[in-house]
């Protein structure tokens, strides 16, 4: 699923291409993509100009005339392209035609992507926590969480921090030397401060590299991201750790694959047995 760096990359690429354009026609080959009714969605957008494009967590946010907002959540396989590849044409879910005759396609193989309209009377995405792009913001969000949930699970909670997903949670925990199963309340302030420093650094570096392409993520010009070449643990099961050469391990936490170095991120006392059990359940891959 595209995370903060991937969505930020898409937002930056879309701005010079469609800000200032006006919707002329909207076609919905897969109407369930929109959370509003199909006719209401189409009627609300026709003749509306895009005034700004932003990002909030993992959501693209289109700001329109009359203070209407359109959010797009790409989920697992969604992508926005101007020239869909032949293999993508059967997976086109929404077609945005603009007044200058240019066309933007929403392609989504798994059909999980969603779009929603937000009138000016509604707060935009009120369920999201703050973006995880600043050290102090991350630290404040985590430091007083008396939670027994694994720290990895807490990082993925979008109500705590917006934009962090599986890839960058694994990478940040590795840099901070924290085992992903460590209960959040057992992570020391010193380790939390280290995590709070590394997480924004990693996210910003991934933005510089146009995001991470493991499988489906593509930029608006169908290009891939480049940050996959800089990952330390994610997707590197069995490969030597870049720091100590110990093989990277994959375990399952809340049905999500989690990657870590057992030497650089030792399990807390009393948790080694649980880690071994999860390793047996884990399967190769990402």
C-alpha cells in the first residue's frame, strides 16, 4: 500500500499538471470506488476547478472551488496515470476528463481504492493523527502512550500518526534498535527519542527517492520509485543485515509481515519464545 512518501510524490507530480484545470466529465466504470452516490459525485465535480492539491497521511486531497474537497485513498493497488498501459485498461475505475480535454485515469486492480467528497461544513479526515514528518511531533504522539500493543502496531495506527505503513515502520524500528514486538509502554524515552528522530528522516529520504516500489506503486508517469534500493530490512528476509550481517528475519504481527535484525533489534526479556513462534508462522517474502 502506498504510504506517506509515495502519496507525497504523487501529489507533487500532479500539482503542475492539473491544478487550475476544471472537471468536464467523470465516468465511473466501478462506481463503488466513490463513497458518495455515483450521480451525486459526478454532479458535485462537474465544472469545478482544482485550486490546490495536498496530502494528509496516506490520502491525496484535491481542493476545489466552493471549498469542496476530494480525497483519494489508493489502498493496495490504486494509481493515477494519464496514459494507462494496455494491461491496466481493464482495471480503470474512475475517469476524470478536464475542460482542456486531458484525461486522468484511476487504475485499481484490487478495487480497494476509495474516493470521498468533503463539503466545507465537514472537517477533513478528522480521524487521522498528525503527519509523522517532524521529530517533536512523533515523540509527542508516542511518549505518553501507556499501551501494551507492540510498538510496530502503534506506529501503524493512523489515529496516532498519519502516513506510516509497513515499510517505513520496519525501517525506523531497525534504525532505532527496537524489536517490533516490544510493548509500546516498555520502550524507553531514550529509544523513543531515537525512533522519533529516525522515522521522519526515513520518510523524507524516501520522498527524495520518489517512494518505494515493491510491486504495484507507480508514479503518475508510470515510473517506479527508487527507495527500494535503500531499504535495510523490509523485504530482505534471509539476507544479511547491513550492519552486523545477521540474516534478516520476518515475523507476523497482526497479520502483517514485519522484518527486523534479531541482533540489532534484540527481543525484550521474556519475549524470545513469542518471537520464535511468530517466526514459525511467518512465510518468506514481504
